[in-house]
């Protein structure tokens, strides 16, 4: 994490020295030149220190939270490696890619729900992890991971070595949903897929449109099994929170939050 200038001791030494000079200047202006600036100047200086103090408290909070998340990622990764040893080098996690705590949620739900059909919107390290777990457990589950970018579909495909797992290049397509225009993966690649009982939504990326992941349920609801669980990542973002509200209103879903660094919500009917 980069340090802000005002979190260094040097900054505080300089700020205090400058404040001292400013107070002397204000005193000269007030009592030397007769300008009534001393009290307003001191008030402004105090205000600046209050604002700075507040900002520093915010940074301390963020820093503490990121320490908790960092520790959780290590623990989640150890948990994953205790379940299986991947047969390929895993790509970098976090940032755009799935974080270990999210991947742990996927694997936990695989074990607890034993899905027979898994669909992921947004391929990547999550697809590799799920394909490895399915292989290790000898699960016959079918697993499909969509990606709208051919490059990333290809990179993930190279590391998905389970014949039951498929990475499908599904470019974005225009849809009309609820009287509005939307873009989402071309779901015709899932033509022969139904009874999805684990739907993981971690794509497309938020830059394609506001509420980028909203079309997932309107487009795939007819393909879900009765016991389907839907796992949405990045729910710390306002857009994803709005998507959950819309889905709950439109599809009557139950929802449970899981504490992960990007926020994960599990939903079911
Ligand atoms: C949130 S990511 C999907 C993450 C995936 N579920 C995982 O666990 O890694 C959504 C999309 O970002 C794109 N993507 C993946 N890696 C990327 C990278 N390094 N830079 C930019 N886009 C990337 C891919 O098209 C992917 O489908």
C-alpha cells in the first residue's frame, strides 16, 4: 500500500514548523500592522488540522481492514491447498482475478451442495480451481466458464485440464431486457446446458455498462435447477448491491453475505 505524504513523520515536522511560522506572521500582522487576522488565521489552521486528523483516521481504518483481508487471503489459500494440490501453476489472484477468500467460498459450496452443473460468468483462476477440485474429487459435474474476451478465455483454457470443464468464448451480445438495452455474454453457447445448480457471477467487467452483471438472471433463470445457488462477487460495489436488490424484487431470492475482500453474496430461491 502506497504511503500518503501526510502519513509520514517528516510531513508532521514540516507542518508544525510551518504552523509556528504562520502563527508568528499572524501575530506580526495583528499587533505589528494592526490587521485583525490573528483569530481567523488560528481558526483556519485548527480546521486544517481537524480535516487532516479525520483523513488520517480514515486511512488507519482502511489500513487495518486491508491487514485483515491480507491475512484472510493467506488463510484461504492454505485452506485451498489443504484440499488439493493444483496440477498447474495458478495465475495471479486478487485485483481483477478472483481472490483466495472468494475461491474458498466456491470450493466450500461445491462440497456442501455437490452441484451437477456449474456455470461461471467470467472465467479465470476460479475456473482453474473449480476444474481442479472436480477432477480431484472424481466429480462427474459439468462445468462451463464463459469469457467475453478471447484472450482471457484462451489463457484460462490452457490451464483447465479437466475434460468436464470447458472455457467458452462468449462475446458480448445486445439484449433487450425490461424495455432497456443491455450487453451480456452470448448465452447461445449454453444452448444445450440446463439444470444449472451453481451459477457463479464474476463477470463481465464493470466498464461495459452500468449494472453490468444484471442480465445474468433475466437471461439464465430458465436454465437454473430448483436447488440452484447463485454466487455473486464484488458486492462491496454499489452496482452489485443494486443488482441484488433488483434480483430480489424480480425473482424473490434469499441472500446471504459472506465476508470476503471484494464482498460475496450467495443467493437461492
Ligand atoms: C472479474 S474477472 C473474472 C475473474 C475470474 N472469475 C477469476 O476468478 O479470475 C472478469 C473478466 O475480466 C477479464 N480479465 C481477466 N484477467 C484480466 C486482466 N489481467 N486484465 C484485464 N481483464 C482481465 C476476463 O475477461 C474476465 O472474464
